[in-house]
C-alpha cells in the first residue's frame, strides 16, 4: 500500500484501514504468519522497482464463529487468501499465492503449518 509519492503512499495506507476492507482477524494470526508474507516474498525475490501488487480476502465457511458487539454481528472468517504479484528484474510477471486458516488461533492454540 505504501509506494509512490509520499502523499499518495500515506493516503493509500490510510485507505487500507476503512471498514469496507476489514474483517475480524486474530492478533496472533496477523502478527505471526499473515502479516509477514510480504516480507517473506521480498526477502526471497528480486523485485523490479521493489513493488508488489497484493490481493487478499477472507475465506468464509458454514462453521464460522460470530462476534457480536451491541446489536452488530459479524462472521469471523476461517482464514484468508492472499496473492502477491510482482515483476522480476528480467521483466517477468511472477506470483505467489497463500491460503492460511486462523481457526486454531481462535481456539487459542498456536498453529505451525
């Protein structure tokens, strides 16, 4: 989210936190596995211009738990998918795709997959 001119990068980062782009995600899930995927990709690849294009979304299942605050309820997704696209130094389009479940984090059990 944070590339381009400074003002544009700050605005893009801010827009990634709007409610339309949010679903419940366990803190340990985000800080351990999910939040580190982009770093993992950039550390293992040669990116042209150092840029990634990232698409992500929730994985909902019939067994999803629900959280209710006041009278507002939301499903807690079982997991998330993420696809990272980039151009390498030889101008080839590359990608990496991930699917990671967070159910075990919701059960207060740390996952190691």
